[in-house]
C-alpha cells in the first residue's frame, strides 16, 4: 500500500470514529440521530469492496443494529464500533 493511501485510510478511520461518537452525542441530545445513522451506514456499506477484514462485516452488522437498541446497549455498541474501526484493513490487491 502506498504511504499516501495508508494515510488517507487512517484519516478515514478517524473520521468514522468521530462520526460514530457524533451519533452518540446526537442521540443523547435527542436530535435527528436516525438520519445521521442512516448516513453513516450508507457510506460504510459503500466500502465493501475496499475493506479486506472480517471486522468490516462485524462493524457493519453492529452499525446496522444500532437503530433497534435501547440507550444502554446503543452506547455500549457505539464504543465497540469505535474500537473496531482501528482494526479495519484495506484490501491491497
């Protein structure tokens, strides 16, 4: 992987983590968190061909389930998702 590509991918992972944390804040503030969740989920689904980690599928499933969780599990799952972003790998083929 080219160094620039690696830097961009790491920056994307940081952006995704920030978006997930922002989603938690949006829900805590009783904002339009479901619309924000949809935006994150659609964007993340678009990376299916780029990511080569089983953790992509785990993260995708967790993000997809957030809409149905009560606040306690929502918050817990958000932090699990943020942790999983660090383990994502880009497909180098």
